[in-house]
C-alpha cells in the first residue's frame, strides 16, 4: 500500500455505487413503512393506510408482505418464506430469492430458527417465540368486504365497532347450513376492539395468533393497508355463545411422509380415488425427517399437540 | 434421503423465465431502438400508465417483456419507485403548451381555430397489404402549410368563463412538495382532487375505456360533449437548484380532454360544468373516457342514485393497471390451503368430515 498523500476526489468520498439500496426500498419508504407498523402495533387490529410502493413483483403476489419484510430486515436476520406452508412453492422461492439478493441475509426453512418469517396463508405449526416476527401476506385486509364493499362506509363501521352485519352473515350461514361455513380468513376480534381478517390462513391457524409470543404484521400491498397483532394480545374468532368456533377436522389424517397426526394437512388426490395426506407445514416435516436421521435439531413444541389439543387450555371449546 | 424443501421450485422459476426470454429472441440495444422509433403511441400508452416519461426505458420495458404491456408498465413503475425526487417542474398552463392538435365538438369554430393535427380519425381503415410484397412501401410526407401554424392556443374554457357559461375557479397555488402525490401517500376517500386526477392519468387505458363507455352508452348522469381535446408538448420547466435560473429540461408529449355538460349549477341560472383528464403521452381514448368519468364522479357527489362508474372508489381502484392486472394473475398461485379449509367446511355440512371414500370416512348410503 502506497502512502502518497493526496486530496481525495469526490469518487473516493462517495460510497461504492450500487444499482439498488439495501433491501431495495429507499430509506424514506422504509421509514414510512416502519412508522406505519408502529402505529399498527399501537392500535391492534386497526388497518393503517400506507402509500405502498411498486416493487419488482406483481401486485397480489405478496408485495405488501414484501414491503414489510424489506423494511424490517437487517443483516443479522434469518429469513424464512413460505407459501401455503411450503418453502419450495414457486412464489415463496421467488420472494426469498429476491429478498436474499437485495440483502444477503441467511435463509432457513426452520420456523424456529428464523427471526423473520414471511408467509402466505399459513402460520407454522411450531410455537413461535418473542424474538420472531411473522409477516402475513394479505390479499384483502377488509373483513367487512363481503357485507360492505364500499371502503369509506366499512371504515366508518370499524370506527363505530359496528359489526352487526358480520354477525348476521355468520348467523345466516348457521341457518342455511346448520353450521358456520366460513373457511379461511375467519373474522376475528383483536384486543376486544377491531375485527380483522387474519388473512386467508385456515381456521386451524387463527388461534395461534391469540396471546402469541411473536409479533404478527399483516400487510396488503395492493389494497395499501397494514395491521398488526402485537405479542400477548387477545385474538378471538367471532363465535356465538352456544356455537363454538371449530378448526378444520384433522382427525384420521396421517402425514404419509412423517406419520404425524393432528396438524394441518394437504389432501393429495390419488389415481385410485383415495387420498394421501401430508403436512402442510413443509419446514416442520423436513425437520422431523432430518431429526429422525440424526441430522438436525429436534422439532419444538407445537401449538396443537398429538391429541389435537391447543396449547392455551380452554381457548377452543 | 432427507426430504429437502426449497430446491425444485427455485430451479423451475429460473428456467421458466429463461424459456420466456428464449422464445422472444435476443434483447438488444438495436431492438430497443427500433421499438422506440416505430411505435410512439405504444410507448405513450405504457409511459402514461407507468407515470414515467422515459421513451428509451419504455422501449426497453416493452422489448424486455416481449410486448406484454402490463408487465412493461410494472417494469417501469418498479424502476420509477426507486428514483429520487430531484426537482419539481413548474405548472404548465394549457395556453403555454406547444399544441399540435386541438379540436372542440362544442362549437363549429373556436378562438384560435380548430387544429386537426396528426390523427387517424379520417383514415380509411384498410390494411396496406402492398407493404408486405414491397410494392406499397410508402413514405408519408405531410405538405407544409404556406403559413406555419401558431404554436400555442388559448383554452376554450377561458372563453366560457369570460362569458359566464362556466363558473370561475380559484387556482390551486400549491407547488412542489405540497401537491398531494398519489405515489407517496395512501389513497383515501373522498379522494383529494389531485389524487383523483393522478389516478385517472396513470389508469389502465382499457379500464378507463370500459367504465367510461358504460357511462357514455347508458349509465351516465350526463351527455358528454368534448369541449376540447388537445395533444401537445409540455415544457418541463425547472429552476436550477444552485443558480436559481429557470430552464427547460425538455418536452414531454401530453394529451388532455375537457368534457363539458349543460345544466349544472342551480335551476335558476344553470351553467356548464367541466370534467377533465390529462395523461403523459398521446392517448385520446384514455383522456376522453377519463374526462367523462371525472364529470360523472363530480356530478354524482351531489346526486343520490349512483352507478359504480360514478364513484371515485370504484373507478380509481378498479382501473389501477398494475394492481388490477397483478391481482388477476395472482389467481394462478396455489390456493390449496384456503381450498382445503373450504372443503372441510363443506364436508362438515355434508355430514362426512373425512370425505367420501377416504380413510376414516363412512361409506355413503
């Protein structure tokens, strides 16, 4: 190294040119997103509008979750991205590839090893901890959409905590079908105040948000709304006193890869008219199989035990 | 063998992208240049929907996406969102715009005159098949007028205001940072006037046409009359941040339409009212449809019965080109978790939760 003293040029002083910012978004956009998230945490379940930047992924493909992830992520994070529970789903693979290309962070398929999990339509089966953030991609943030498509009126209804139409919708299902037939996106009351759509996670996953140790950020890029379920916050699916909330029936289903029961399963139709079942949470399945071969950590405690009992006693009736 | 996730998917998506580009042929600077020089109206449409005036980048986006216009608009928008705001241009008035075409359907002649300018309106829509055999290759050259046309024309609306047909307007004096910006702020309802006009300016051309046409054909509150359609070049006037000297950074192609309706105001002294739409690039269908929608949205604000195409929420959300196209194609993504959840609910109602003929199920009667 030569020690010729010389006046530094502008080029020397400027940092090395990059064709994108760290984590793609410019700093002011990330700051806006983080402020939006803080507001969302302060008002559990309240949908906070934000500008929502265009990102190099098509709208409706997780751009809201992606913006939240890009704003939260730092060099020390470990990222997991899942779609329908699977790490190798093409869109999950694509989002993971993008975030890791823009940040260089480590990625994992192990839900308990990740600090940041971006997910579409699933909450992992293993219990998440306090140092973890779950970002859920949200196609439609408005739980009242099916009863009131006009956003301005729906906002007024949230302000008034006027959820009568929502209750009526569930009651009508009960009258027509003899039970509540709402599938995924089950409307749920957060902190006794705002009804949210928990995103299209199955009913199996909604209880996992209740008094959770982790923070859940729900972000809708196309609809430009973001909301949160902070740690240790009540989340109650709307249920009538005499009609308890019911998760999908997993009894009798055994994962053909792992032998596991009482977890949310994918049904795989077979040529002979039968069906096989496999764990929807692919990372969990991978962990079980690897651990069985002595190649990796043992799976941790799950929200539902092998008898299908939820870890908060008495929460599910 | 351990069950390995996150492998197959990644290779598959990389190869599928390669195949797409492979089938479209090589992406070269020459290809981009040819697109830029030969299809200006296509560039205009993409630049308008992307709200980024950059013909070379638009040509690149079209080439790179193989002409898939929704992809091209998204490419440009995703690029635009990363660019810093260096300066804000000064407001350009209609009367200052270098105008090449301006016509009014409201009057036979208007101050400054009707200027047909470049248009296919009166062309015979006959394919020039001779071009394919090399016989019909033609170089069109317009005959210069004996006297050069004037570069600028007054706004017809100014005359209408002067004679009391249109109400006076208070000019919005906000400039630069203080102008509401749809790309940096959430769209809330009722929308800021600036947000509404920006939303129309970057809307999907086909979307505005569909909703605009629904109004024109039978669901409108007004009969639209084209007060003025204008194509021109607007100067991008900036002030040098160091010297404070005003200069033009260049010109952008813009189009705008004013739609006029009668019998606005109160019943004693009815007056005219204007709907407006402007966009980057020359796109007459878009601005006429957009202006008609704007007129109806304003009128509907004080009108009881509303059609979806009269409400800003319906119009602005559903003509958002990148959001609408993105959400449409997102249905290709797997939805088997939500489907399974609905299937469970359905089977519960049918009384065999495990499914017909599946392990644990009852044999159906």
